[in-house]
C-alpha cells in the first residue's frame, strides 16, 4: 500500500462552503484526491439531501472532461 502524506496537500478549490484547513473532511478530500486518476477532482460541498445531513459538509467527486 502506498503511504500518503495528507498534510502536505492543500485543497485549494472548495465549492459551496469553506472548510477550515486541517479539518477531517479536508484531510479526507486530499487523501482521496491523491488516489484518483488524472482529470478527477474532489470538492467539499454542503449536503442538500436528507434531513439529518442537510447543510453538513460532504465530498463530491467530479469527473474531468475526457
């Protein structure tokens, strides 16, 4: 398994909400970003589904233009 240094990666583009640097959600997004193929990106956005998660930060995968 590849060792990933998630602290060295800074997710510069956040969509919807601004997650403070170093939050668990941002660290998860940066780790996932490193594992994705080129062209894909991870965004941290506010959830718009489900009453329990409404307004909570969630990760969204966006496929690049191929």
